[in-house]
C-alpha cells in the first residue's frame, strides 16, 4: 500500500470530475448576502459534516460515511482513493493598541472592507493507493491526523501602518479511511467495494457546547474519489441486469456514489454527501463559484450586484471567497448574465438527425414554415400566441385581455396563495404539443411588469384558473 497520488494516472483520472467535487466541497461555505452578520450565515456547512463520535449524541450530524458499490477490475488493477474535506479555522480580529499590544475587537475598519470574526476553512486531501487484490479480507486502513495550529496575519491601513492582525486557530482532527473488497456470489468477476470514512477524534462537548464549537473538530464537505487503473465501476442507478440484485443490497450511509468524469467512462466514482446523477457536470453557463447551498446562479448574481456599498464592504471583509463573489457580480458582462437565464438541453437530442418526431411535416406542406422544429409554435402558421384567442366563461380572451387569477387546487406552489384574486394582463395564448392551452400573464400592479415582458418571464395559467374582467 502507498499513501500518495500517482501523478501519471490518478491525477488525470480525477481531473475531469474535480470541478463537480469542488462544488460539493464548498456548497454552503458562505451564504448570500455573504456577510458574517447575516442570519443565514449562523448555520453554515450543511453537507458532509463528520463530527467526533462524542458529539453525535448531541447533534444531528454523524461521525462516519459508508460507500458501497460494485466494480469489475481487470487483472493487476489498482484502486486509488482520495478523501477531500474542509478544516474549519476560527478567525478573530485584533486591533493594535498605542502601547504596541493587541486587543480582540468585534470589527476592524479598512477602506474597502470591514474585518470581523469568522470561521474560514482550508482544504484537506488524503490519498490511498493499493492493488485491488490487497483489499480482500481485512483490507487497508489509513489513519490520519491534522494537528492543531495557530497563525497570524498583519493588517495595514491605506498608508501601510500596522493597525491590527487576524489570528487563525485550527483544532486537531483525527480520522480514518478504510477500504475492503469482497467477491460477489455467482459466475461474475465482480467485487463489492466498501469505503468507510470516520472521524475518530476524542473531542466531546463540554457542558452546553453547541454545533459551532464542534465544527473546528469536524470533517466538512467530506467526499471521496475512487478510481480504477483498469476495469470499471457499475452504476448504482442504471446497473446491468445481472447486477441489479447485488446493487440493491449495497449499503450506503450519509453519502451516495455516482460514476464521474466524462459520459461513457466508468473508471471513476465520486461518493458525495449531495445526491447526484451519474456523470454530473457544472452548467456551462455558470460564471463561477457562488457557494450558496445550491441556489440559482442568476438569482444570486442579481441580488449580489444589488447589495449596497456598505454591505459589499462587509462581505469583502467576511471571507476572501465572499470578496471574490462580490467582484464576480460587479464585473459580470450583460451577455454572461443573459446566459444564466435558463437553458434548454433535452430538446437538442430530438432535433438532430433521426426519425421524424411526432408532428413533423415536410417543408412544402401548407401551413408550416420550413426549417422549423416540430415543437416550435412558429412551425405552424395557424398558431400565433400574439393573436390567438380562446373562450373563457363565454368571453373571448387573448393578448391584451384583463383577467382575474384564481389558481386551481391542482397547483402546489405556495406563491399561488398570494396570486389568488389578483388582476392580470394576458400576454400570449400558448398551445402545447399535447393540445393543452396556457395563458401567459403579468400582474397589473407589478412594478416590474415591463422588465418581465421584455425578458419573456411570465406567469402561466390554464383557462379554468382565471376569469375575464368586465372591460375585456
């Protein structure tokens, strides 16, 4: 057994999945509005928190993760494992006194930021490499320790004078990785791989210690890479027929393994505390890391850009990564922001070469427009969202009609409670490919209606969910 990445193989094998793993590692690291004083940032780090065993009885977190999956290694194959997690470090702020000593304070003002106490984190990585044949029986166990430490960073004003310092303290972390493999019953040359990650620290709460005190002793955002030098892993969500029974018996705790890397590859598994699909990928439209627990990039970018100058100063002083988010939102070009406004991916698979989709018509058929996909309303001259009208309660309703909203019981969006009884303006009448009718509307008293109209961001209702108003 060796403990260390093999540069010629493992780094390249994991590289394709590293971006997704980074998102897992840092999700929830700092939450919008990216200020330490924000209520949301009082409860951070929701995913993959492995606490010392002495704390599990006091909180909701666990001390271990268990990954179990199936693999078909080839002769001479080696298994590489890489554990990644964040190690919290407590940052305090100190001001330099007239006598040269330092005192702890609640904040320290700088021209472009306000420094405050905060829990930062550093990335930790451990690796294990072993021949697959060595994993049967007792397997391999790798204990590890991250010692306690303390460091200081001087803080200077705009003139270069020392006015304070940041003190960062890290607590000791102890843990263990264990890998074992066992052959499956039957004629198949497959193995069941079990990988366990444990926090083995002896820290325990002292009296009324809360989660905040446990975090410096925890593995945060913990996740595991597994890689085969030769052979393949089997998908747990779409296994071959012969392996379905064995896959169903795999026991995973507080994590979920998926095939990672480019689609079509099966030599890498990412075991993540966030449930993912096989071959997960970061959306190509994403402009960068925003950290806020799986929120939508467009919403975060718009809200962050709208923060006041003082709020942005507080965010920059909260954490370097928060400062990067502020800079990203402030410098994002309009064309990049436009790309965040939704993307259609599934339709690309049915518009290329292949059998005609339902409703396809030859370009020379009357009533159609050439070179238009079958699902596009523009492909049928008989359909026009801007001029079509339908009958609702005996009245003709179309674009420009005023209606009263009355969302039906089949809708489950809590927002509908606030829309019931509101007056709206119909913007378009839309027909879907199944023959259904939907009306796009904007609220009459919405001050942002013009912006929504320009961007095509409407509310949608079916005919029985609205009623015509008198001046329709």
